[in-house]
C-alpha cells in the first residue's frame, strides 16, 4: 500500500497539471486520483486553489485554471 502524499506535494502536483496543460479540466474525482489524497482533503486543496484564484470551478463542478493564474507562470 502506498503512503498518502503530503498535502504540499499534492498541491504542487495539481498545480503542475494545470500549469503544464492550461486547458485541463478536472472533476473532483480526477483530482483525487491525480493527487493521491482522499476526497475530502482533495476538495479542501481545490477550494484553497480556488480561493487563491489559481483554479476556478465551473457551474458543472469541473475545475479549470483561473484566468488570473496565466500571468503567474
């Protein structure tokens, strides 16, 4: 069984996905699989990235890179 990654590593992994492919759209389930976090913790990470305007959540619940984060790369 794999150890659960630290939250900071998961944040960097998710940010990396959005930075490498800015048109990426992830559901919570997709982000959970990519980060290796459990669903509640992954949701908290995505909400923090949303608060930081790095990602935004569409009406359909899918996360995509926030427009303001393009200038940060």
